[in-house]
């Protein structure tokens, strides 16, 4: 709330005060908190036993980045996970 007082002298009434009060709310939203991500697609992979394979993919884009510029929500990291029920378990290898 902001209050301002203006004082002036009125010849007939003497010193007069005019008080104006202004109230306002500031609502700050975090666009990263509610950002929607585009899906990341991976191609099928075949790996020979004892060897390793990598796959390049296009990085996910979020709606905040589209609006406010690249990396506006910071760097991302990716993990391979096993999805079991409601839990995601990080893995560093996949057993076939």
C-alpha cells in the first residue's frame, strides 16, 4: 500500500491535507514451474553383446524457452530410467 499526502494552504481554511492511498497486488509467476516440454523421440537401437551404442536426439524444448529464449530455465540433464509402477529407477545399463 502506498500513501501520499499533499499539504497546501487555503486562504480561507488554512493548512489543508489531501491523503491519497493506492493499493495494488503484485503477482509474480515462474514460467519454468508450469512449463510444458515437447516429447523426446528415440530411435530403435541394436547393440552387439560386449559393445556399446549411443544415440543422438533433439533436445527437449519447453514452453518457457519458446517464449523467453534458449536456456531461460537453466541447463537440463537426461537419464535412462526403468519405469516400475509409479517409480522411476535410474539405470546406467539395460539388461536384455
